[in-house]
């Protein structure tokens, strides 16, 4: 399994791309920076997209990708989310007001819709492309999930945006082939009140979540750092001992 980090920031300023991960060139997990990083031919290779939740920093590139690919899309791209996410994308983004509904638009140059929204069941494995994906709800300010992505006897867990949560760690402890966990740390410790209100994590809270996993050898790939606090967050993460942490950078490619 190859994981390419297109963007891993919890905010956008020049040089910091929003959340988006590409797996094996054809499976996208969130789409915050997909079109600001991927060239046109790379966008054409995407067959399936997993959306953790509908916040703009995780779906912005979904809208612009659909626009880019209209008239140049060999097959419809499946966009997967739990029911709350799918309904939110329909009502709040692809609603013919904020953005055209690319699940409906066809024409002489595009005989099929660019996008198709697909509901993924919660806590039940679903074959998607060459992977098996399981969605597990986590604790964010809007409906949000983590994804277990299993491929070639390896499992990657992308937790997405969350505050303190429980069910995903219970399920993760049962995975004997868990290769890595992508987990956020959005705010420094001094802003724990904001993190709690917005249901995000600080380094201190991240450590508490990792303890629930009970698998100290599994790498924790830290994402979603707010750019304005990045150096402070990194300094606090480095003070955490006995944790197998790697702070992601956009452009990273990891192979499991």
C-alpha cells in the first residue's frame, strides 16, 4: 500500500495544503487539496474517493476536480461517505447554488456523470476498488468517520478530524495487521479549550488517544496541524516520550 500525502494541514496559507491523501494512485481520502497538487492526468486516475466529513477543508478539491474532469472522465468516480456525509454533500455543496451538481450533469461531451455519491455502511467492511474499507464514526462537531483501509494484508487507519473518541480504538485493537494510524493534532496544549469546543486534539489529548490503542509499536502519523501553531505543536509532540510519532509533511510518500 502506497500513501501519498497531498496535504496535511488544518488550515490553508501559502505552502500548507489542506487534508488529502492518495492511496495507490486511484483511491483518494478527503479532497481538500487534491486539485492544487495533482495534475490533470493524475486526477483522471482516481476511481474512488472517501470523505470523512463535509467541512470545506476536506472537500474543496472534490468540487474543483469534478469541474476539471467534465468532458475528460472515462468513468464515473464513486464518492463514498456515511449517509450524513452524502446528504450533506448534496444539500450544502453540489446543490446547483454553491456548485453545480456533477452527479447529474451529462451532455454530448460527457455521457455519464463525473461523480456518483455512494453510501458506505458504518462498521461493516465494504469492497472499494482494490481495498476493503470500514467506516467508524468518531467525535467531531459534524458527523465524521475514521476509515480502516485494508489492502494486501495491511491495514491503514485514517482517523480524520476528531476529539476524544472510543469505538475506533476498540476496533483498532483487534486489527493484527494494523500498519499505521493517521491522527490529528490541530491545536497546541494551551488551546485545549478551543480544541474541546471544536472537537479536535492537542498533543496532550493525542497521547491520551494513542494510549487507548494499546499498540505502542504502531506508527502514529500526525496530521492536521494548524499552520499558525505548527512549530508550537511540533515542539510539544517531540516532548512526548515512548510514542512512535511521525509528523506528516505534504509530499511524503509512505509504503506499507
